[in-house]
């Protein structure tokens, strides 16, 4: 499927531990009701079979919403589950290999932490870039040094591809993040870790809702 830049506006990355009270599927559905525009299934400890099962459940739940689902780092799970695509990092094999496995019609995202990586992606068969981390985050402990808003703006300036900011982002950061020229924000704990994911998601799109807990 073709990726519309607007799909990156509020990009939710799941965390099974943070979602444990409501469950991943219910958390995602509530977050989508609050305005989430794209979902990434990330479950590092899970097996491929477990990711396939959860991806299928999410695809069924998201049917009719227009919200794409991509699977983190597991091309097999993305293909077998029928997910809309996959997201890979710099250490997860080449984008060319990933594209060959996914086929031409699924979404492929790539994380980039440096200007060199962003420039290298200009000729890669990817649909969007995840840029950061903007701030340190406890949901991904092996991340590179945070780049801040100035670093994010510098990475955005290196590419014409759709981009989404990643790393420790909260609703209060929206104006500064969007001022860099990025297409959207990727969040984990700011939504998955809240008792009301719908309100937490809405806080990123509607300033009056920033009191979400």
C-alpha cells in the first residue's frame, strides 16, 4: 500500500509490558479512537509465531479504520500475518533484502540516527524514515545518543522521504517537533503507559487534552 505522509502524524509503537493492563489490542483501539494514525507492533521477547498471532488480531481490530500496521524487525511475521508492512533498524539487514522479502506493495520503514544513514537511505527502497532518538527513552535501552530538536531538524533536511520523530516524545513536545519539518511523532509510553490511551493520544493532536494521565 502507498504511504500517505499524514499516516505518520501520530505513530504508536506498542509495548506489551506497558499495555498489560488493557492488553495490546484494546490499547491500540482506544489510541486509534483518540487519533493515532499508524501502529507499529513491537514485541522484542515474543517469538515470530506470537508476533504473527498478535499482528493478525491487530489487523482484524484495525479493519476499516484506515490505520496501517507495521511489524518491527520481523519480516516473516509481517508477511505471514498480512500486516501492511515492516520497520527495520540499521542492524536488521539491508533495506534491499527487506524489500525483496516484503514485496513491492507493503510499507517499509527504516530507523536512522545519523546524517550519513539518512543520506544512504536516499537510494534505499524504503517508504519512510524514523529519525532520532530525540530524547533518551527507557523503552529502547540500546539507542544512540539523543539528538535533540536541532539534530532532528538536521536529519529532516537531509531527505525528501516522509519522516517520523522517535525517542522519548510527549504531548508537550509537539510544537517543537513539528517545527523541524518532520511529518509526525512516534510514541510508546506516552500512550501505552496511560490509563486512558484515547485521551493520551488526543493530547498530541488537541492541546486542550494535555492533562491526560
